[in-house]
C-alpha cells in the first residue's frame, strides 16, 4: 500500500499537552492518505509500571499504592488538559476500568509474592493502552476521525516475555484481516507500540525501543510508502547532541550505517527496528515532533554509504571483566566464550591469555558472573565507558586509530582497552567514566574539524580539555 504513511510517536512526543497537540497537527496535515499511528506510553509511565511490578514482588503495598496514584494523576492531568465534555468522560470511564484491573492484578501478584516475566509484560502493556486511547480521542475531538485498533490483535509474537520477537507470517495475516480494510477506506488508525500477544492471546512486550520496532514492522508488512519515527531530536547526529552540542545532523544515512550506530550506542535508534526494513524499499525518516520543519534524517538501504563520515558514540554501561584461570579443571576457553555470548547483553571484545581472560562488555553482567564455574576466578570488575568511532575510508583506518590514541594520550586520558571491532573495523576505546565526556568531545571535534586525508593531532593538555568541556 504505497500511499500508506506509518507514524510512530515516542513517549516525549505524547508526554505533555503541547507535545500531543503538535503530534496531532502532524497527523491532521497528513490526511488524505491512509495513516497508521503507533503510539508509545507517556514518558515515565513504563518505568513506573516496571516499579509497580517490582514492588508487587516485594509485597510492598505502600509503594504499590504510590505507583498507582502517580499513574492515575499523570493521565488525569493529561486528559484534563486535552479533552473536554463527552471525550473526557469516555476516556476516564475506560481509564478507571483499566486502572481497577491493574490494581487487582498487582494485588494478586503481591499476595503470591512472585512476579514472572509474563506478569511484568501484563502490567507494562497498560501504558501504551492508556496513551493510544487518549490520542485517538484527541484526534476525534479536533475533527480527525480515527479508529483505535488493539495491538494485541495485530502483532503476534513468540513467548519470550520482555523481549518478544514477532511471528511475521501470523502478523501479516492479522494485518490483512484487521487493518487493510480500514486503511483502504482511508481511515486513520491508532494503535499501541511495544505491545503484542502470543498466538494464544498472552500479552507480550518487545523490550526497549519496542514501539519503533512495531512501527517499522507494520510498515514493512503493509508495504507502506514511508515510516516516520517522531522523537525529541532532529534526526541522527554524528554524536549524541545532548552530550556533545557540536554534533552535526546527518540528513541521509544508509541502513547498514544506521544499524551499526544503533547497536553501539546511538540512543535515537533501536537496532531491531531496522531489521524489517532490510531488503525492502520502505524509507525511514527520523524527525523531531516539536521541530517539524527541520529535515531530520532519511534512512534507506538504497542510500550510498558516505565512507568519509566519522561518528562517535558513547555507552556508559560498560564493564571490563578480568578472569584468572585456575590450575585445575582444564581450559574454559570455548565454553566461556559461548557462555559470554549467551549471558551478556553485549559482548564487545574478548582476549584469552594463559594468565588472564579479559572481556569488554556492556549492560548487565550479573547473569554471566553467576554462570561462571570454578575453572576461573574473578580478578577485576571495572566500570568503564565505551567510546565507539565509526566511519572513515578503509585506507585511512590506521591513521584514524593513531590519531585517536595520540589525542587521548596527550590529554592524559587513560584507556582501559583499545581495539578494532566488527567486519568494518570500527574502533572501541574503554575509558574511565569520569573522562568519557572529555574524551568523546575531543575526538568528535577533531574529526569534524579535520579531513581524514590530512589527519593532524593537536596537543591538548588535560586541564585545557576539561576546561573546554565545562565551558
């Protein structure tokens, strides 16, 4: 359906009355073509629902009551600002019924003193339901006829609760049965992101960034003309603009470049959401809801990669794990590597030496550490920040790495690890968290002031670098 436009609004894009009004104006401006609007929970709500599940597991009824009251007040305030008359009464009636069901579920879990991953998905899914229904009623109130479609009737997943993956064939059938007739009739359809259900109807969620995944999957299966991810930044940048204000917006990006950035720390992109677009022809636009006139970033497989471009990304959740092999039990090498791949959220690099095994990883490491046997002993667990350097012509890779190492050395920034990662040989530097922002800004500013064919490394004393960052 080449005339179809899929728009996803993230939590900040529906998180305030002003943001909802801006988002609704974008939907209204796109009328005249079939529209599928995918909506996230109001920002902060999913975190509160996650806290509710944790407090239920602990049997903490006071904290549970506080969580439920916060959720109620958050949506009441939003609805009170945006809806009036019958629209407000309709919303609050449905909200109250759902809130009571949520309360009963939480009480039952607290009485059981156990919360499974499936239970957490049940609770987490309420946020998108509250938000999507409110957005649909706001559209209707302002003259944009819209239909709400329950995402659990559209998106069929496996039963990996908390990180479910779509069952594409079954989802395609559901979309054809439920959505196609509405979209062919020119209707604007509103549904939830992040949420799906197993074939037998159990609620699932797609994990972090799941609303983006919902949107691109729907767009790919419906063969949409384009899909827009509306967020709170003006597209994809050469670095995180919230950390490095000098970062430059990239107007066009190849899908594989975008995927590599997403895997290694670009917060505006979620890697799995790019998978449905591989091999297809659906272009993805990343744009700012509150600044719609800025062009944003176009991501498409057909865009030619720009090998001369340099990107810098930070991941603050890095850890270096050093293990000492024990004399008994034989070498743990291959088994340890398999365990690391299975148990670590992100295994960035590993080195095996007779006297030490080192792993550079990101995210939670507890599951991996718990799985270690007596053939190794943990000798060091070092928190670190991972700085990834992407891009550059293949012939310039050695010069890029040398420039990075020289700059960090001259600024007296110690690196815990330096290495080449992945088939495209991008560079990974692990540095102390307190030095990470200084290091990232030095590297980014250098590569965006100098062209790779003439790399020079200005001497930057550490004190001057820190002073510049603070300014």
